C-alpha cells in the first residue's frame, strides 16, 4: 500500500524484510566464543562513543521544525516558540523539544542541491553524491567499523522501524559496502526482538552445546587454507547469533516501567525511543530510528501537526533521559533526512522536495549545546550565511565522536576517503 500524501517515488513502496530473514535464519544456529557479560556491556556503554540517528524519512519540513518563517508568504499557519536557549526559537509544533534545546544544536544552512529521494538519502547517509560503479558505506556501517569494541560480537548497527514503514530493507546489506556484511544493519520491526533468540524447548542444553562445538570444528577445518574475509564473516555471524541468544534479555522490550511508558507514550515511535535507550545502555554502537513518512506533497500542515505531535515528546524525553544518565557525553544525536520541503506552498496545501535551503538538529557528544549555525533569507528560499552540504556534515559527525575524517578506509590495499576531501567540519558547532 502506498502513502497517498507522498510522491510516486519507488522509495515509498513496501520492500521485503531482507535482513529479517537472514537474521532469523542465523539465530537458529549456535556460536561459541567471546560472549559479553551484562557487566561488560554496561562498562562498554559508559566508555565508548555511540550514535543515534532519528531519520525523518521522506523529508521533514524545516519550516515546521527548525527554521520557521511565520508571517511570510512561505511561513504557513504555525508560529514560533522560545526554547531553553535564549534567543533561539523553533516551531510551535515542538514544545517538548524546545525545552531540551540547551542539549541540542541546529544547522540552518544546508544546500545539497538535490530533490530526489534516493539520491538525497544516499548523500545524507554517506556524505557523497552517488558515483556509478562504487558504493560508499553508510554512516551507521562506517561508525560500526570504527567505534564498536572488537571484543563484542553483538550487532553494532540496529535500525528500528514500524511494520508499515516503507524503508528499503533489501538495500540494507549494501549499506556496509566494502566494510563487509558484519557492519550491515540489523532491522528490528514493530518493537519486536529478533526471531529465534531462545533455544527450542525440545532441544536440551547439552545438545545445543554439542552442535556449537561441532559447528566450530567444521568452521575451523573449512577455514584451513582458505584465509578470506568471507570465511571470517561467516564464522563471526554464528558468534553474533550466539551472543544475541545469550543476551536475549537485552531484546526484552516488554519490561519498561509504567512510569517510562507514561513519560514516553505507548505508540510505536515512543516504544522505539525507549528501545533505543536500552540498546545504548547495553553498548550498541549505532541505532537508527526511522519515523515516516514526511513526504507531504499535500496537506503538509495537517500532516506535520499529527506526525510531529507523535514525535516531539518521545524524542525530547529521550534526550532528557540521556542527559540525566550522563550518556550525552558519549552519545551523538542526529536528526536528519534526505532533504527539506519547498518554501512555496503548492495548490494542494503541500510542500514539495527542497534541497536548496534546509536544516538538521544534532546534539550530545562533541557538539556545542545551544549552538545555531547558518541562516536562510526572510522567507527561507535560500541560504545567506555559512552554506554547507552533506560533506561538511560528515566531517562534523566524525570530529564529534573523536575520529579523524581525513583518514582513509583501506580495502584490498586501496585507500578510500572516509569523507569528502573538498569539505571540512563545521567548527562553530563543535564543542
């Protein structure tokens, strides 16, 4: 089924849950080494850098969020409200987030010069424009390879999305590119844990152990004389499956307190925010939460009123919880999408695709709290100060978590830039 308010882009059709099948099959197997204790997971969570991305799929409107223009020909019906940062105002549709703005920062001057969903998605998740014949790794896969503790066989990159999300699961294995499938995302749909986490009731623990030992021996024998990344990844997949089975309590999403559910809400996105908090507490490196679908070519204002009404309180509560728990110091929060919406309001009371002048929010690890960088003109049609693109953003993301964006990935002896060498970090927003 297709969302009727969106464009007819192929990105808005349901896709087969590719990784769900892969993960489900793998989890029926057994692994053997490098199990992570609960205490170890807590220690990892307190020391490693982590990232959570709120992906506003379809292109959320900057004019109804971070860069409102009330009382102009493009402004629409909503007003601005003050935030916890003196002098900084955002849309009245985000009253809870406004109270957490002292933990966040804004970039209001993005120009990616792109109005295509697939190209914009790629650009904002890799930092590059698409290049024929070559795929750069997505941010989640890149940070999975660079930030995740090597001793942890748990998945490093998880995506939370609803059952009805039109995200392209079949493209997930491509996100890791040359970094390998161990850094591809694992999808958790509908707030449910991965399938087959528990040992079958009819299988005794001793039988399971013998199966693990046999598989380990066969795997070691097969790898003799066959040193390859593929063999290592294949063996690692069993270890990851076993680790997830041994730590299935990490994926028990039914034990949130009544108080937490009251503060966040009980709808799917609220539960995803709670799940993301739990995953970060257990040492997961990168979590992406998809909230769809902001492609509001018609009824833009009614749609944003509803969607942001659902998004605002859980997001703000999540930010506040990380701050209270001392987790913002090591957790980078990014709120972004593939592009913004047109300042011009169309005949269907909608806004179309707009990559010329739009905004994102970020905060936490390495980010200057309350900073606002860049400016658009009076009616939001163009950037007039500190124009940046996805390359600048990626340099900034890397710097925020303590990584050097100018270093290279090396694949089969060939160097590949982590980030666009023509860009640089947005220093004004870095702590």
